[in-house]
């Protein structure tokens, strides 16, 4: 191979390498768009990322375009078009930094291999043609291994990142960027120190300090491990935060149920007092009848009716806890103009705890009320049913909703939509409520099924009686 042939080969290899990395970047980003876009939009977004990467590469051919400008230009354009990509800007920034960092780390790991293979292939090359041929083969081999290594490292990062949420706050983003940004800076400094030409003297780092042949790839591996450790620590913090929120919501729910239990006890105490006072009322009515004051009797009885309406329950479920919860939510629905239909009966067997059923009903009915309250047009209704069949108890609730619902791939539950109008905590609690329902269902060896059809949200909770086989 001649010198001109080697120069042409190097240019073609560089172009092919750029195309491969552009495809790799598009695939890396596309894996995080599955929850927000359909297949056609995914293909468009992936092709768009590919074009941006290639356009930035073409600009790098100009002498005034430095290498670090490529990353800044691609990152800036993708962040500006975050709406088209269907991703948060902070998460786009993180993915870009991780991609370029992984590419630099794979380059650092392969520099030592390149040094050994080049020394071996060029050692017995005695003619210029053989030198160029062996150098081309070495460059092709090292670049292919480096690309495969980069793809493998990105795949590991993708699996780890898929377990995290994509709505990063600035503080979280800064913590996650600390290690990859440091790795990028270190890699750029290293590249400039590998070979330094000064007049007639050429300084080669690996020849002057052979220990760096092991130190450089080891540092690259440590940088990569640090990135994974930072992501893992971030995910554990999120898990602890979620557990704390769930614990807080569970405590609030238990406190609310206990308060309603006290209300039920007061309710029954009032009934017992009314029963005790009924003898006095009958005596008074008899006295009025004997004295001929019939108009006073009608007034007296009307006042008795008014006082007894306080103890009326529109829905009876055969259980004090569920009676209070359902009637309380029914009153709230009527006040909001929501039609409320209920055919719920607490299971007659003793295999179900009223507290557990109360938590499930509280969450489902509260979510249904909130969904109906946000509807601007169309009917508003809540249909609740609960029936027992042998060893199983089925709770079913239907309600309309307005908006778009996205499901989490891991939990199968709707993903809370964080809003920027101060309702972030509200949306978070809404999502935690459904997770609490699923947790209670699993305690009874059951499950939660969610179906959406024609703008109707349909939740079915299946519970199995404890001790059933």
C-alpha cells in the first residue's frame, strides 16, 4: 500500500467511523423514547439525531472547528428540540455527556492496545508498502474493537438508566455529571500528551513512561465504574424517597380511617341514645294524643324525623368502615356534580381486613374523584362494585378521564405526570395511591388490572381470601 492509498483509506475509515457512531448515538437516545412516542415518531427522531451528528462532523472538517465544539453543538441542538424528541432537556444533556464520555473512555482503554499491536505489526515491516499496509490493518482492527467496546458500555449504561426517572432536577443533574465531565476533560488532556512533537524531537508518553500502558485503561475503567456508582446511588436515593412518601401516605390513610372509625362509633352511640330516648318520645306523643293536641303531635314527629336524618346512610355495605368511606366519597361526588353508582357489599367471610379494604377504596375513589373533577366536557360518573365469589373478592371501579395516560413498563401502573403549575406533589401522591392499592392486593395474593377504553379508566382489584388454597 502506498502513502496516497493509506491517506485515502484513513479518510474513508474516519467517515465510516463517524457514521457508525452517529447510528450508535441515535440508537442510544431512541431507547429512552419508547414511553412517549410511537414507532413512526421514533424513526423520525432517531434519523434526526443521526443527521445532527453527521452535520456536526462535516463542520469539524473546517480548520476553525475544534473537536470539543462537536459535543457542544450536538448537545445544544438536541436540547433546543427536546419537544420534538419527547424528552426532558436535562435528561438530553445527561445522555449527550454520557455518550461522549463513554466514547472517550473506550478510546482511552484502546490506546494501550493500539500501542502494543502497532509495535508488533510494524516490527518486521521492512518496506514502506508493508508499513502502510500493516498500519492500515492495525487502525481498522483497533477502531472496530473500540466501537464494539463503546457499544457494550453504552448498553450497560442504558440498562442502568432505564430504571431511573427522566425528569431530573438541576441538583440531581449536577451530581450525575460530575464524574463523566471529569472523564471527558481527562481524556482530552491525555490525547494531547500521548505524542508531542517539538522541532526534531518527538515525545511519546508510552515510550517514556511504560507504566501508563496499565494506568490509563485502569483510570478509564475507574471513571466508568464511578459513573455507574453515581447512577446507582441516585436510584437508591429515589427509592428511599418513594418509600418515605409511601410511608407518609399510608400513615395519613390509616389516620383517616381511624378517624372515620371514631365517627362510626359516635354514629352508633347516637343511635343507641336515640333508641334510649325513643321511650320518652313515645310517652310525650301519648300525652299529646290524650290531651287532644294533634297539631303539636305532627310538629313533634317532624322534628323527630329531622333529627334522625343525621343517622341515615345512603349506601350500606354491611361494614362500618366501608360504609363511612363510601358514603363520604359519595357526598363529595354529589357536591361536584358527579353521578355516583354503588353496588358494593363487604365480603361476609372473615378472610378480609376492613382496614385493608378501606385503604383500597379510599385510593380508588379519591383518584376517580380527582379524574372527574378535571373533566371540562362530557359526563362525570363513578361506578363502584364489590362482590365475592367463593374464595375471591372483586372490586371494580370505572370513571371517565381527560388527558393522556402513560404506563410504567416495570410496575404496569400509570406514570404520574409532573406539572409545572405547583401540582407536582399532588401528581406524585396520585401515583403513590395506585401503588398502595397494588401493595394491598399483593398482600391478599391478588393483583390490579387497569384498562383504558374510550376515555374511561377501569380498575379491577382481585383479592383472595386469606387462608384460601
